[in-house]
C-alpha cells in the first residue's frame, strides 16, 4: 500500500502570473532509502546522503524516523540541504514506491527559519499481516530561469531605481 500524506501536497507546477514554473532536477537519481512496513516493532532511523546530479558531491542528507514499523506508523522524513546549496533548491519532493501498490510523490515543507531544512510526515498503511519495504527517492528541484522571468526581474530593477 502507498504511504499517504498527512500534510497537503504542493504540486510540482505552480502558477506565476498565468505562466507555469518549470523545474529541473538538481540531485542524483540514486538518493533513495528503504522503509520496512508491517513489521512488529519500530526500528532505528535510516539515513542517506543527498548528492549532486553527477553523484560525486554530497550536498545534504535525508533521514526517516523510524526506519520501519507496524502498519499505521507515522514516519517523519527530514532532509537537510547544506548551507552552500540551500538557496539553489526551490522545491524538494519524495517519491514513494510501494511495489504492486504503486507510486506517489509528495512535496516536503520548507522550514520558515532555515531554508535548507525540509520535513514531511507520512503514515504507513497496509493490510493486516502485510510486510514489505517501501522505497523513497528524494528529488531536489531548481526553477528553470526563462527569458520572460529574467525580463520581469529586469523590469522590477528599473522600477526601483
């Protein structure tokens, strides 16, 4: 069964004066963690590094607490982007892959006091006696600057001065 979102999902596409905002992935596709679902007891947190698009540079880390537990366990997902990269990231999402139960993708909430800190709570669901490992893949997104966006910023600069 899929992990279900406890907080509201923010879509990957946002409106900006009737224009769609485009995102490009900033990190590697291999930033993934497994969460054990349907086991008897909660287990220790699981953690992984978050890497740049080439996979060579560590730009942050992700943790899921607990790293597994019975059906109905609330899992706290935390991603911290290093200070050197936090102002480059405009959106952070996690894709859950629950095998035959399908995939979902959720946006993490950015902390108001620390732009590099993101958090989300998901509850594991499933049938009695079901045991599985859900895979969570992290995606860091950067807004693609368009010519129109650049022109709007230039106009704002001229309006101020």
